[in-house]
């Protein structure tokens, strides 16, 4: 995109600057729009599974429901509890939202459509997603209220626990790909399965890794069955209990942006990203972003499906699953996969 | 130009937030300032081209260590009046530590200007790897030349972890908190429930 702005007569620095700003807007604005629409999809899927109709009043088929909700929230009064720690109370939703957007900088939407094609893309995503816990912890503490505080404590423990196993699962993928660059990880999946299938998940050693990654991403985004941080039957609404108006909306948008990020990571790391599912020439005429968004949408559907059908875990079950099941298995797989790759001469 | 600007921005923020760590009255604010300092230090690492170290700094320190730190500090019930009461008593100790730190700083700057110390001659065995990414270069050095030190560091951490578990783990007497997960999972409706057809007016006897 820098070349395009250079052709308009700008020098390189300005062209780069304008191209970066344009790239950020090209990612952030469609992302916000898709968050609004994906909330609608989420509610429709739950409704279909629960044999209800779901939102169907605002606009055709209820398509404008999220925008109506957004407008309602926007017009509400911002309430700050008098006992709250004001600065941190207001900072927390902004931090959650910023961090949720920042991770999208390295996501490759097709072979060339990536804002920052950096060498350590995967580490960057891991680093940024480890920051998202602060929004929850800060809001829980600053609210100066019991339920948000419980929620913040749970969130801190839960996200640290599952980040460990996510880290090991990512190591397995990196071992196969030989790089942290997300675009190169996608490229290395081309024809991976017997020269036919473009996906890591086809490998018998990586399939269990993907299953664990999917479950861990549910836990990392605090979705059902791991939504202990906002368990409405125990903690009212968890860390966002005291929030209203736009600060609440920022949590909401940040949460769904994180969920979409985890869905797109599932697609990029295990299901071939912007590559078509099968390595067959005519399929490459479909633009890469279409394949990527189809895969992302499929994983989002699975997220909704799980939310509508699975009951919530108990806290001790959550911790047991993270530390006693996922951690040893993923650590074992790192060893097994390294050994397998050495034995088969993958490293050359 | 933009590197210089970025350097001064990150450096100024690191120093400012480090000052705020000790100036903040609320310990939770202190920890949050510390996190900002870590984060900006990672920015400085990126500027010198060590993006791998920067990512590790954020993942390990900001993402894990500082969260646990915050966790503990938030749970503490700190009485600020009591903290200030100890000020006069601890004042001499504080002065001594401040003097030691000042002396170290002066020595450090003096030694730096006197030229570097000759601890040994570099063998030149590890020439810089060209055309390799940060990650690959660190891996190449870490798993060849410094393999022993790397493994030893891992062993030290493992021992520390086992030590922490041994020190804090205690077996509670009695059955509370002891669950047999497999038994719970294998329970089925046939052995867990009993179907009764109660007669109206008589109820059930279990």
C-alpha cells in the first residue's frame, strides 16, 4: 500500500505513514462492524439451539439489533461508583478495548494483506493477549465491590493457567512451521497433508493439539463453559457489574474482538488460514480472505454452539483441567513432536 | 529521526513510571506503574533490534510475573497509617541503602569511563549469524555454546518450583477437598438415582 501512496506523489516516509494509518483503519473499522454482526449471529445461534426466535424486531430479520443496542448504550449515563478508584476504573475498559484491537496488527488476511508482517508475529499475539487480563483485574479491583473483585481474582488465575498450555501448543505448531511469522506458518501448510490438504490439523500429532487449543481458547476468552469470571448466577455480571454506558460497551466490544481473534488463530495455525482447504488449482481463484473468513466464521459458530449446549465448569474442575490435564499433555506433545520431527529429518 | 524520538519517548516513560512506582501512595498503583515501566523497557528492546527479547519481556514479566504480583498486592490489607508510622524507625536503614546505591552508581559510571575490564579474550568462535532472525540466532547460541548454562538455569528453576510446592503443600486431615475425579465422571443415573412411585398421602421412604 506504501507504493500506492508513493505513486500519488508522496515521499517514502509520508507514504509509509499514510499507508499504516489507512491499514489500521482498514482493519479496525471492518472489525468493529463484524463484531456488531457477530453478536447478532451469536444470539441467533443460541436462539436456534434453544428453539427460540432470537432478535427479529429491529431491521429485516433483526439484523440491526446490535446497532440499536450500541445506540442505547451510547445514550446512557456513565455512572462511576463513589467508592471506586476513578482513574483505574475508567482506564480498565479502554485498556481492554485497545489490547483487543492491538493484537490484530499481525493477522494476515491474505498473502499480502497484513499490517505488520513481523518475524515474531505469534509471540506478539501471545504477548498482547497476555495483557488482556489487566483490563479485567483492574476493573475488578477499581470497582471496589465484592463480586467484581471475585471475578478479577478468578480471571487472573484462569488466564495465566491456560496461557501456559496455549504457549506449549503454539510451540508444537512453530516446530512444524520453523518460524514465528504468521504468514510463513500459513504458507508452510500448503499441501501439508499428503500434498492434498492445506491444514496442519490433518496430522495425527497435531489434531489433539488443535482440540486442546480450541478448548484453551474458550478458556482464554472466558466463554462458556469457562465463563466463571462473569458467571451471572454467582457474580451478577462479574468484573463489569459496576460499569454502564460506553465503558460497558468497550468491554463488550473488546470481548468479542478477542473471541474473533481466537477463531482466526484457530484458522491460521491449524486449518490453513487463507489457503483453500484442498491444494487444487481452481480453488486458488477464490480470494484468500474468503477462505479465511469462512473458516473463522465456522469456528465462531462452534463457539456459539458450545455456549448454547455446555453447562459451566466448577472452579476446581477448571483449574484441574488446566494444570493437571492440558499442561502435562501439551508438554509431552512438545517432546514427542520434536522427537518425531528429528526422526523424520524435518529439520534437514 | 523517528528512532531517536521513539527512544526518548520510551526512555522518559520508563524513568517516569519507575519514579512513580516508589512515589505512588497506593501499592496497587505502584504495581501498575511497574507494569508500564516493563512495557516501555520492551519498547527499548525493540529499538535495538532485539524483538525476541522484547516479546519475552512482555510475555514473562508483564503477562505472568506482574499479574501474580498484582494478585498478591490486591489481596493485601494494607493500613497506610501503620506504614507511615514505621518511617522514622526505618529512616537510618533507608539512608544506608540509598548511600550504597549511590556509591554503586558512581563506581559504575567511573568504571565505565575508565575503560572495560579484561576478564578474558573473546575466542571469536561465535561470529554473528548474518541473515538469520533474532529467534534463530538466540536459539543457535543457546543450544550450542551455552547449552550447559541453559540447562543448569532450567534445573535451578525446577528446584525452586519443587521447593515452593514442598514448602506450601500440606495434607489436610479428613476427607474434605479430596475428590476422586474418575469416580465422579463414571457415575451414571442407574447407581446415583432411585425411581419411586409415591402413593398420594403417604410419601416416600428412602
